[in-house]
C-alpha cells in the first residue's frame, strides 16, 4: 500500500513541512508505524502562536499497527515514538489513530478542537473579578 501524507501548515503553497518538529513527527511515525495515511496539521496559529512556532499539532495516523489496540494504547504508542518532541517545545498533540478498516468506514479528518485561550486559572480569576464587581 502507498503512504498518503497530508501536511497543512506553513502558509500558502507549502506542500511539505519546513519546520524541524513537523519533519521529525512525519519521519518517526512513518518509520515506526508504516502508516497508510498520515495527516499532520500545525494548529499553532489557532492557539495564538506565530506561524512556524510548531507548538500545537493535529495528527491523524492510519496504520495496521493499531489492530487489536485500545485507543489509549494507540496514543501511548504514538507518544513513545514522539517522546523527544513531547519533552521539547511540542505543547499539544491532538491524536486520531485508526486502523485501515476504520479509515475505510470513515475517511474524514476531524476538525481541531477550539482553543479556549489562556489557562483555566486565568478564566476563573477573570470570572471571579467580574462577579465581584457586580
């Protein structure tokens, strides 16, 4: 089977990732999981980060390596492959890990979750300030 790699990020006309983290993610996952489909999106600008900062990514991986594994086991497998990146500047990784059969039944890439912006603590403090001023 042929590997289908999709990259979204880095601005208009960018067909391959130029950043070192994105390249590393694609390379390591390809080597470790032999995926049939690999979709990586840089979500950093959606979270208030400048383009190219490579701090937030969305990932969809389709691989026969996931057969018989629970969703949490699939995520742990991906985390083990990307350990160095997750210990570095990669702040958030949204993961969808499917078997080829699951992908055939639903070949859709989920939309990224909305960014809530700031920390929960900051929101609670702001809400508390608003309530106190009433």
